[in-house]
């Protein structure tokens, strides 16, 4: 009988300890029994009260370097007479082959941001139920689908909102020629040019704006596609209508293609360096440094052409060893009758030309 009493006392002590101890999640202490009415097991009884979470609008657009507000609100039906402490979590949902990323977790007055979002995100909290996420200094890698999740005891509701970036898509191939990039090499090639691998939506938007390119390139989801405005024999044939042609998903390690890169606004100045003489590639690099700048990257030139309307009918070196120039006002002797960034490919580094420099603010 003494053993039974001892076992019962131990069981009650364990139950009491489990009831009293907080649950730790992501560094936040969370007590289920802090909210509402409950039983002795710490379970919440909602008595027909329903937690609602909504984001509207479902899509938000920004440019790199700006601030973005991702809308999200929560409320109860029927409404409550007193406020409740809830746990709020924002996450960036993964693309194919990637992992979900924690963005921010908040409970009461405590909040924590994670990874690349650390110290760049916070909740708006303009009024009761407002848990909109403010992202400062938006980067190229911030674009994607975000989940706003609210947890109140046993209730867990969420909504999603898409953050899109306004920018420009450009096809890219390295100096050694067409179809030389695995998927990983394509990612690095875009990153090296101040860009990311474009998504299908970004390529589709570029096609709607008139992009016509016959070389197939990687996209962010691991598919290989290319945009055609004017159907022609070498580009899928004349029997197929205009559109974005797809090779489907390809092997990321064995298959090699070009890549479509995406970039957004730049936070500095891209300019053609006025220099008394033409420069070979190594001289061009040093000339930009001497001017307090660095030689511009391909993505920076495209961003300046798109957002700053840079127009210069002079070919200049870029950081990858290519020779290009931006035209917003088409005219004779400056290439085709369409605006765009003209390319002369990768000339010998000993040839002498102008140079485009980039100076950060």
C-alpha cells in the first residue's frame, strides 16, 4: 500500500510539473494556459469561437532596396471582449528543392527574426489584429510566397501572400559559349552578375513585354525554357505559336544550358567612364577603381537601363569580360530599332574599348 501511495504521489508530481512548465519553441516561452478558459490539462475550450486569418491583397510588389509590407490580419468570430496573447510566425515557403525559411516569430512583446531577415523585419501592429510583416531593404532573394500563421492554444490558422519584385530578365551565357552551365553553375553565374535565376513568372512577364530569345536557359524551378515572340524554324519551328517554350525539368548536374537571370533596381550609379583613351580589360578595371568605383556587372547595367533609363551609344567593358551598351532611345548607328542592352560578346581582353563603372551610394 505504501508503494501505491508513493507511485501516486510521484505521478501527481509529474503531472503538476508538466502542467506548470512552459513549452519552449524557437527560444520563446509559450504557456497554453495563459489564454482563455481551460481545464486542468491546459487545454483551451473555444466554445464555438473561431480564429480567422486573412491576407489581402494576396500579392505585393517591390523593388530591391525598398520597404515592403505583407498584409495579414487575424480576428475571432464571434469577436472577443478581451484581447488574447497569440503566437505569430512568418515563413518563406520553399521553391522546388529548397527548404522553408523562418522569417519572424512573435509572442506578446517578444519577437525574433532569422537568417537573412535578421533585424530587417518586424510586425506593423497598427491596430488590434494587424500582424502585417514589414520587410526593410528588400533584396533579390526576398521574393517568394510567405505564410502568415497565428497559433492560439489548439487553434492554428494561416494565410499566404506573394512578394514579387519589379525588375528585368536577361539571358546569360558565360565567355566559353552557349550551353555550358549546369544548374548550380547557372545560379553562380547570375549571382556573380548581381542577379538571381529568374522564375517562370518573371520570364513569362518578360515575354509579354517582348522578350524573344532562341537559346534555352535554366529557371529557378529547375526547368529549362525560352521565350519566342516571332516563331521561326531554328526556334521550335514556324508551326508553333508565340509563347514560352519548355524543355521541362532537366537533370541539374548532367544537363547544360544557358540561364535567364533576374535583377531589380540598383542602389548606386552605373555610368560610362569618360576616359581620354581606350582601355584593355585590366586597364578598365583599374580605371574604375581609380575613379572611386568598380567595374559594373551585367545585372547592374541591365538595372540601370531599366530603372534609370541609362542610354549610351558606346560599347564598354563589364566585370565578366563582356562588351555591352544600353540604349533607351533607339537611333541610327546604335544597333536595332528597339531599346535594350546590346552585346558584342566576349572580345579578347587585350582589345581596347570604353568601360562601365558602378559606384555605390
